[in-house]
C-alpha cells in the first residue's frame, strides 16, 4: 500500500499513564502505522503529546469535517459521529452504544459478537503493544487471582469476584478500584482477603499480573472485547468468567472456563493452575498484537479507499431493550 496520511480521531488525552484500555489501542495503532511508513496525525484530547505523529486538539463543539487537515487521505475515528465526512472514513465502535439509530456504514466493531449485535459483519480485534508488557516469568510463584477493570462499573461485577474468591479461599487483587467507593453511592468492602490496588499502570501493573494465578471476569453485560482478557492471558493467566458478549469467542477451554454458575466458577478457580501458562501467552502474541490489529485495519483502509463500504447496510442495534444485567449466580 502507498504511504497514507491518516487522521486518527480520539476524544481523550494520549498517551495514557495508567489503565486506559481504549487509549492504549488507539496509541498502539498510530505507533504501528507510523512504523510502517504512514504519516499519522492525532486529532485528540487536549494535552496529547506524541513523538511519532503530528497532534491537533479535538474541539468537540466543532463539526469533525471542519477539523480535518486538507492533506489527509483517510480518517479513522474512535469517536462516534453522525456527520457525512468528506474523506475515506472508518469508525471503530469500542463500546456498547444503546442509541437506536443507524451507525455509519463503515463502522468496525471489536469482536464478531459485538458486530452481530448491530447486524454488522466487520470487526477487528483490539491489539496490544507487546513491547510495553515485557517478558513473562512463567515459573514465578502465584498466590492470588485478580480482577482488572473499572471496579465502579456494576457490569464488571467486582462484587461477584469478591464472593467467588471468598468461597474458594483464594486472595483477590482488584486492579482498577478502591476499598471505599463514593462514585456509585457509599460502598465499603470489608473482606480482608481482598486487596485494592487502585488504577495501576506500567511496570507495577505488569508485576501484579505476572504474579496472578488467573483473571476473574464474571461480567454482567455483553463485553465487546475486554483488553483485560488479553493483558491477563499475555502473563499466563487463564480467564475464569461468564459466557457473555465476546468471551465465548475469545476464551476457549484451553485458555479458561466460562459459566453463569457461581459454584462452577469456584471449582474453576481452584483448578486455575492446571492451565498451560505459556500457551496462554503465545495465544495472545499470535492473535492480539498491535501489529496484527494494524494489518487488519490496513485491509479495511484499502476497501474504503476504493469507495466500497465495510458493511452491507448501516449497522443498527438489534436488541433495542437489552437486559440491564445478564445472568450470574
């Protein structure tokens, strides 16, 4: 492919210093595209700095079309827009939007399940910059399991994680929350087997993941992808969770156990050391690297540059009244 000038649109500051799942995806994509010889401009949140791309501040009050530099060949937005963009355009939908309207026909989702819930065909799995995570010690002693995500979101079900680990008699580290939570009303976790690490990132986060026996992920919604899944698998942690959203697509029996039954999940936790940690790591390296994600997006860029569409019709939410919380118990 001829070198392109690609505008990547994102509404938060880059790069992220701590957790930041989507921010890491956007940053890694731009970095890989630049390494392949493409010219990158980030139209992103105020405070963004980058040494491999030009940066412009995104103004949410102005039409996107008015903020696109003249010389840009293609626009890749990670921010939903209902505008008619005057360049070859692709939109990545990372989350579960409940808007009952047509999405742009060139919308890409982040898993097969995610796309199907909007009647669409096109998806690209989120990728990881493997260099950012470093080497893994597979022989290291592992004494706890972990939760990774925004603990304040009830759909992430940290409450279920605490209950499961209490029953299994296994210590739990919560990466992404605090013992006292004021965001969703006053919540205080008194369980002494739980240690809250806050919103961690960098080497300390990697160290915590490398010391864990498994990721506990009993989500109560249709998880679109879940960066926590691939980050944990990279460090040799199998996934013990619920079969909602993309999880059955990503977590086969070789890499974890899925069930709505709390008693079955407790048994799976007790057997977490039976999984091949090196195979979990290799699974991520082979299928969920930033380079693999970028190559998949380049194939989609070629399609829209030819004037073709990514989906046969504009995506639209199929289940207009989704269950608020999915089964677990």
